[in-house]
C-alpha cells in the first residue's frame, strides 16, 4: 500500500475541511493516509509555519502532501498555496460558481462557517448540550417535558454519544433512558416515559458487538455475558415493537448515520447549526 501525508489547513477550526477530506479519501482504500490538522492559521506568521511543516513532509515522504484547505481570506490562501503539495481549495471550488449564480460576492469573512454568528442559536446549542449531559442515563427525569427526543436502549447501545451529537449539531434537547431488567418485568412502558410516547426512539445493536463493548467495561461479569446481552436486546426490541416505538440497529452505523436516521424517522426538521 502507498502512503501519503494529508494536511487539513484552515483559518478557523478546519472542521469543514476535515469532514470533506475524510469523505473524499475514503474512496481510496488502497492508500494509507496520515492526516495532520493545522487549524487557526489566521496570521502571516502562522502561514509561514504551516508552509514549512508541509514542505518538510514533502522532503521526508518524497511525495507531495495533500492539502485540503478552507481559507476565506485570499491573502492567507495565497500564502499557503506556495507550499509544495497538491492543493484542494474546498471553499474556492464552490464559492466562485455560487457568486456567479447568485450575482453576489461572498463575504470572505473568517469564521462564518463555525464561528458565533448567531448568538441566539449558539446559546441554544450550548443549552442543548448541557441538557443532554444533565439528562444522561435516566438522570433528571423530571425534565423530560423539555425533551425534543428521548433515546431508549439497553446499556452501551450508543445513547449518550447520539444525544450529544444531536445537541451539538442540531441544538436538539435529547434525554436518554436506559432500559433495565426491571423495565421488562410486566411488558409495560416505564411510567415516566408514558406521557412522551411521541418523542421516544429506540437503539439496539448486535449481541456479539454488545458483548464485546461490555467486556471492555466489565470483563468476566454477568453484565457482559453473551446470554445477558441477548436477553436484554430481545426484551428491548420486544418493548419497542409492543409500544410502536421506532428504533434503529446501531451495529454498523456511525454516530452521524444514527443521528440522521433518527431525524428522518421522527420527521424532525433538520437544521444544521453553524
């Protein structure tokens, strides 16, 4: 397998460039990529340092590094472009055609993709993150009335990271409730959840994968045994079906895919927060 160094360079966080570059590079499974993130390259001095680091990699690798960039400052862009690498201008590729179509110049202001542009939306997102943390794992059940979503599932099915993802990226107030053996005794929905049936979504997972995850947490325990995992998953799915709760199998899904599936199935308006 061939190897290439990848630089993700930005005058802000570089998150946009990192996401797009990762999506593109996954299409080349026969190449091993070593990625280095260079965020906040927002002064001429930092540009000089970035160019030096990229050129050193070119010398060491005997191959041009790949450079994915999201610079909106033309001056900084021109400075980094002098580096000896294969340059992919992720903003420029799209901004110029958009300027022509919209007959309007783009702002070229640093920070508009991930900065605090709308203070109210930013505050809402922070509040959503705090809510997800406060209502994690069945805690603060008295606050469920504020929830946009309540994620259900047995232990270690990915409820917490999904709640945080939806809070961070979409500003959704997401609580999560762990289903335990006590919840399976009579087949009824836990009383605390009954008033919120329309906000419930379930997560399940392959028993082998759940056993592996739980073993890392508590090896050689009843909690991580295959028998216990299979029992809880079967009961959890039976609960979802009995009460007509939509659910998804997370075994082969990324956090982003799980989040998108939930938004689609629950018909929640998707509005990515910047």
